[in-house]
C-alpha cells in the first residue's frame, strides 16, 4: 500500500492568564486506504427510468400494431 505523509503544522493555544503555548506537531505517515467506488443512487434511478421508458415504448408499439390489425379485420368484415 502507498503511504501518504501529511505536513506538519503549528498549533497555538492561549491560557487564561494570557500565556501563549506553541506546539509544533508532525503528522505520522498513514496508509492510504482505497475504498470501493459507490454507485450513486441517481444513476440507479436514471437507469431504472430509461428501462421503464423503453418498456413503455415497446408496449405502445405493440398496442398500435394490435389496433391496426383490429381495424384491418373490421374493414375486411365490412367489405364481405
């Protein structure tokens, strides 16, 4: 694993009597932990909506084809 070093920093605190305390702190190397990438909920919703719209499109095409067949059959009956 890679090590990541954080810079040192100076911390200043004041006491009640006005005395200033300065401490220089060095950071210790920490292991960089790689986390698994989380999928966002928004993309899940977008994917779900896209599949829903695709299903509705297919359903409307099937309904239009069925309606067309019914009209064609009714027209054939009228001609006979």
